C-alpha cells in the first residue's frame, strides 16, 4: 500500500500568473510536509487536467488520493464540477480510492493570510480604527458562498477595523469601487482593499483596477503561496482522511 497523495485541484486561467502561483503554493505544502506526495491539476485552461493526473497516479500504483479543491467557498465548482470529474474517475479507476476534501474557507488561517497581505501592503495595527476594509472576492451566484463572505466580513469587523464591507468582481454587486466610494462618503479616513482571491488573473486584476479608480489608500496582494494557506491545505487533507465520527485530536 502506498501513502495517500494530495491532489490540489485549481480552477485554471489563461493568465500564466495563476498556474505559477498555484505551483508555488503546492511547493510550499511539500516543504511543510516532506514525504507527502503533492500533485496539481486544473479544471480548465491549464495542464495537467484532473483525469490525466488521476490516470497517471493509478498507473503508478497509487491507491489513495485526497482531492482538495483550491476554492475559498462551496459554490458551483465545489458542488458540481469537481464531484462530477471525480465520479467519472472512480468509475474508470475502481482500484484508486478517491475522496474529496472540503473547500478552504471559511478558516482563521485564511483571515490570517488576509492580515499578512494587508501588513505587507503597509497597514499597521494602529491604522485599523480609522481604516475601512473592502473584502473583495470574485463573487458567486450561490447563496451559501455569498453568506460565507458576509460572515467573514463580520468577523473581520471585530478585529479593529472601523468598517468592513464585502465587494464582488463578478456575478453580483456591489463592485469594489462602489464600496470604496461609499466608505469615503461615510467619512472613513482611509480605505484598504483586500482581494479574497488565491491567485492572480482576470478578476483580481478587475479588483485592483477598481481600487485604483476609486482612490483606495491600500491594495493588498492576492492570498498566494502564504505559509498560513499551505498549512490550511494540509489541515483539509488531514480532515479528509479522518473517519467519519472520529476526531483529529483523538
């Protein structure tokens, strides 16, 4: 029997920065846990595809794979696309035990990654009482995903920011520039924009452009290959391998 493989499944993008960031993150995961086999696959735009990686693993004698969606919320890709791809793979590769891990968010480690990127962009603890934060995500038509973003904004509000508001780059409103201007109109002295997005691409670029047009004081980087994010991937991997009803602390 082989050791289980962690298969990180990213969405993919035509923007080469996306795949480069995903690979940098999986490299950090490998460094965090030497000996763990970590593979990367993409749903579209980039190679290798999920079926191709699973077929290669099966041919090499792997018998257990934890497929981890590199997604921040449980929306369409986590609920439909990835389960469908994995079901088809199970039918073709019956000797390969494939289980799907949970999505990354919500998690205190994601909040810690956001805080890291904001610090790197120049936000200091003393700035928070006079700074409004725009939590800018890609957006989704899934009510569960939107509710998660709203809850994260509420949690961050309790860490000292004078205001925290969600914004979206697609699917629904408000847009980043609208929220920046709204905070200004309310008298907020400084406004910071934090992209709640893992890797660069079209939507993060839209968030950045909106922040610039609206005159935000601070624009943080995408979450990227942060150490907190790498630890979160490993947490989700471990959780997926725990039998139902058992506890990681047991």
